[in-house]
């Protein structure tokens, strides 16, 4: 199965989803940094807690049984990234947890959708049946995308995130691939 999947953006540009390489670290982190600084909040992580480029490289996962780090390129530049980690226990090894961010200039043109489609290919290839994520109740854009792709709401963790400006509820969503 091909590890790199081409796609076309909503505005007609060539995109590619592929496993991240060590040298993607700075670009991928810059996108997460931007998202971590946004208000209203979209990520649990705050800017001061972000991984260094070195730690990102160490935590980056090749396409393998434990998970994968994917990037989406548009016009040869990293436009978004996705991290997926499989459960480490026998009992949850059929599950994998996803986090993703797309840089603001590349949002709304199918980059997030392409990353989530790419991770499904990884999951099916490795026998992962359940993809899970948490999304702030207020993050309409992300929730809409997940719903369109078949993720279902399984519950809400009330005030699961505490920021200086207030608490946020976290919606738990999952998609079964079997
Ligand atoms: C959420 C995010 C990953 C989505 O990625 P994206 O590349 O913008 O999403 P796509 O362009 O693939 O898809 C957008 C979908 O969301 C929906 N959407 C787009 N803009 C929207 C908006 N302003 N309001 C509500 N829904 C919207 C559309 O239904 C679209 O679905 P479609 O492809 O069926 O038309 C991206 O916006 C992002 O990184 N945001 C900041 C970080 C974040 O929220 N990460 C996820 C944390 S759980």
C-alpha cells in the first residue's frame, strides 16, 4: 500500500499526505504553535508547553504498528500534521488516538480531511479498528469535519480543560473502521 497519497485541494492545488520526516519538525511545530495560540482555543496544549523541534523528532512516528505521524504538503510546503498513537495495552491496542492541526492559510480546502483519510489507511493496514479524538465543544469547524467523516459523539467531559479565560468541555468522538 502506498504511504504517500496525493489529493487535490478545494482550490485546485496538488496536495500530498505522507509520513512525516525528521526535517518536517520546524514546519509542523510552527503550525501547532499557531493553533495553540488561537482564541477561542482549539488545542489543549498551550504555547509554553510545546515540544522542542528535537523532542518532536524523537516523538515522530514512522508508519508502523504503534502509530504514525503524517504531514500534508500543499505546493511542496507542510500545510498540516497529524499524530496518531495506538493504545499500548493489549486491551486497547485496537484503538488509536488522533490529534491534528492545519495552518490557517490552508484551512477549509480539504487538508484536514486528507490527513484523516490518510490515517484510516494506516489504521486498516495495522488492524486498528477504532479511531478516537477529543475536541472542544466550541470547535465547530473540527466537529463538523469529524462528523462528516463518520466520527460519532460518545460523551462530553465537562470542564476538562482549564484556561485563564475559562473552562472548556471536551467532546469525545470515535470512528469504527470494521
Ligand atoms: C480543524 C482543522 C484540523 C480542520 O482542517 P481543515 O483542513 O480546515 O478542514 P477541511 O478543509 O478538510 O474540512 C473542513 C470541513 O469542515 C467544515 N467547515 C469548514 N469551515 C467551517 C466553518 N467555518 N465552520 C464550520 N464548519 C466548517 C466543512 O464541512 C468541511 O467539510 P467538507 O470537506 O465536507 O466541506 C483545522 O481547521 C485546524 O487545524 N484548526 C485549528 C486546530 C484544531 O482545531 N485542531 C483540531 C483539534 S480537535
